[in-house]
C-alpha cells in the first residue's frame, strides 16, 4: 500500500485526530453540514461517470494484454507478483465505480446504476445486489456498536446473527435484482470455467482469481481502516445518531498514485455523510467540509500498511467490550476507553 501524507492529499491538509472525546459536543445537523458543500458536488453526470468506466476497463484490458505477451518469457515469474498487484488494484477501482452505482452516485438513473453496478461487480466476483443491501445496512448504522456490521466492537454477551440480512434478501421488492445478480454471477463463473478449459486452470487462476484475491485484500484493509482508529468513538444504540456515526469514520491517504487510481476512496467522512457524492467530487467536497468544520475532521496520514498492522493488533486486543458500554474508543497500548 502507498504512503499517506498531508502534503500530497488532493483533499488538502488536515489534522491527525486521536481525541476520544471529539465529536461528542458541538455537532452540527446534517443540513448545516450540507450547506458547506458546493451543490454540484452532489450531482453525478452520466458522461463523466461512464468515462471512468471506459478508463478503468481499458486499463484492465491493457494490463492483461501486456501480461499475456510477457508471461512466455523466462523472467516472467519474477514479474508475476507485479501483474497480480497492478491488476488487483485496478479491480479495486472497478469496485469503487460499482460502489458509486450502489449508492446512486453514478447517475440519477436507478436502472442504469443497477445495470452498471451488476456488470462491474460481477466481473470481480462481488454479487452486486446482495452487497448493495448489506452495504446499505452498514451506512444506516455506521459507528453503532449494536447495529453496525463491519469490524465493530463486540459486546461480551453478544452472539452473531444474520437473520435480518437474510430477511432483506428474501424481500420481494429486491427479488428481481437479487436473482439477476445471482444468474449473471453463475453465468460469469461458467465463462471462467470455459476460459480454464481453453487456456488451463493455472491461466484462469493466475489471470483472474489472484487479482480478485488482491482486490479482496484491499477491501478488508480499506473497510477496516476507515472505521477503526485510536480515539474514534463507537456508540451504543442509546447514544448513537446518524451524524455522530458518520463523523466517526476516518479519512486516509493511499499515496500517489494509488489514491487517484482508487478513486479517492480514502475520503470517507464525506462519503458517509452524503453517499450521493460521486467519487470525482469527493476531494472538493472534503476540502469544503474541512474548511467549514475543522474540529470535526478525522484524518490519519500514517502509511496504510503500517496503520493496518498497528490497528489490527489494537482491534484484536481491545474489541471485546462490556455489555453495558455506551461509548467506546480504542486506545494506544493495552487499554480501551469505555463509558
């Protein structure tokens, strides 16, 4: 992963935040925050969104074409990890475009969003509609200890459950979308088997499945780091509200050129506050937010690989919390702050 840094960030400089009491006082309403964001930042355009699809798909095809001409050479084994990393990074950029589709920030047309999202996510083996439904639940409950579904602190008496997710998948209003996602996914799997039978199973594994694995690793790191940092509060349901939860996300910088290739996915606070913001306006909207509300900014410029290893250890040691915890924050060292 690339290095972060305040000076290189397109969102502009921002303070590193480690204060566990932050965001508990002087919180504006969502409407007040929105007034600080330029209105056009919340307006996606089909032409611009589609241009990124063309760019990313062309890059994937170009990398594949170059590699299939290099892999017959004797030194190609030394370059194989480079191909996997580059292609997996591009697969992650494709995911981000489908992610925009799921949030309606790709275009103003729901059908176009769902068609493009299904096509893009199916290619990287991420079923679009099941992801879209579960991801919506995450956004509705971000920072909520009792309701969030992504790398949340776990109460000692809690048992994991998936009943609500399964119930939503079975909802008749989502049936067409879920079935179409599954059918297209199955069709793509058959295409991959046909590719393996024609070129070899190793070719299918090396050309596609390993880059998909790299993309999956990106997703774990990205999702984990944007929702976990020392001093960032998590709230019990009784203490949580939407704005506090979304402000408890963390902006990170993936460094040049990854930050741009990944479509500014590191600008997470604005994305969570206003999911209709297309990725290409996230830097501008973030700059406006940071200027208007500097005391609410959560940004960590630490290199991403280093930050992941540090926070993963903290997460493992401190994530189990008391059942009556109302506000929780990870702390440096072996302790955590619980109220």
